[in-house]
C-alpha cells in the first residue's frame, strides 16, 4: 500500500514536470510579447473563477508576457441599474445608456477595475486600473444601432496607447475599463469586446484572448461534435457568409477577424468558466478553445 502511494506521488511529480516542459517553448516564444485579455461573463461573477483568471494573468506576467486586461461588468451594471428602479434595456446586444445609466456604468466599472487591481497586487504583481478616458486612451464617437440612437454608447475611432506603453515599460499590469470620451469630452460606455479588439490592434499585440461563456466556435451550436479548435480568417469569413454564425457570436467573430487582419498574431475564444482556460490554451499543444490565425500562417500555435 505504502509503495503504491509512493509510486503514485512520483508519477504526479513527473506529470507536473511534463507540463512545465511542454510550456517551455511557448514561454520562450511569447517572452516580452503583448497579450490583451478581455475578461467578462460568468468568470467575472464567480469569486472562485475570478481568482483563477487573475492567477492566470499574473502568471503570464511573471513568465515574461506583457498582459493588458480589458474588463466588462455588464451583469453588475444591470444589478445596480435595477437598484435605482430602472430596467436594463438592450438593442442588438448593446446596452441603451441614458445619462443616469452612464453614471452607474462608470461607477461600477471603476469599482470592478480596482477590485481586480487588488487581486493582482495580492499576488505580488504591480497593477494599475485605468479607464479609456485616462491619457485619452479611447477616443469615441456616438454609436448607432441600426440607425437608432441608444444613448451614450461609443464607437472607438482612435486609440492612443502611450499610457499603456508607459505602464508596461514600468512593469505594471494595466487593467482597463471600457469607457471613452468624444471630441466634446462627453463620457461614453464602450462594448468591452470592441475595446479589447481596438487596444490589441493599436498595441500590435501578439495575442488577443476573449474569455466568454461558451467553449468556442461550433459549426452547429446544437451539435457538440462540430466544435472547431482552429480557424483561419477565410474559414471564419466563410462561416459568417454561409449563415452559420448568428446572435451574440457574430460581432465577436467580426472582432476576431478584424484583429487578425490588422496585425494581431493570434486570437482566442475561451470558456472563462473553465478553471485556468487561459494557461491551457496558451501553454499546451492542443489548447481548449478556438484559435484564429492568418491564412498563410502554418505555425502550430
């Protein structure tokens, strides 16, 4: 009995060593590379998952990545909107944002950002929470939804990454709230996926990872056997054109394609509900989500 237990323990130690060896080439490949992580959905509202995500991002920083976190906060914003007696309203997946809702959104997103900063700091890494207003990071214009005015919802027209470059240069982990200013310095709420995509493009990020509430891309969402782990840009565009992609997945796929076409090397859609999905996707051969890449890119990971 004692011998078996000892052998089992040795096997576990060897397994851990194998995991580290498998991760080594990826650590070497991505050293000093920028990765933008869009963090939202259920992984943000579950305290245990939240800790796992923050541990993953912190580990990426400690092994040489330059991570930037762009966070959402939709569920928390809706909760606070309800507290003041209003009902959350959405048009084509975008939150209708009047002046009062805008004030609530900015307050909630600021609180979320500073909570994440505290969690990163607790793990021994320096983090700074900023909004897209800071350093004129995100300049926006009013975004319409099918021609309809939905209030203070911004469409990003310009990204000034100086503040992010300065923070990374000084060894900080930037945590960005998706809020921006227009030319008249009016505050706007921004879709967090759009903000992450725009920042990844402007930073020439090596990777952009969307943590979502789905496993990745399916050709048929009702059939789990149609899961797609790798997609080129042309394959993704064909799926969109052929009508396989709809609902909330459509704008996400457009963001993935847009990022790849504008210089981001890899884009990943990951299920943030799975513990340590970020590390598994980046540091293992098979990964667990859907990865997008250029048509002419024949490298494996």
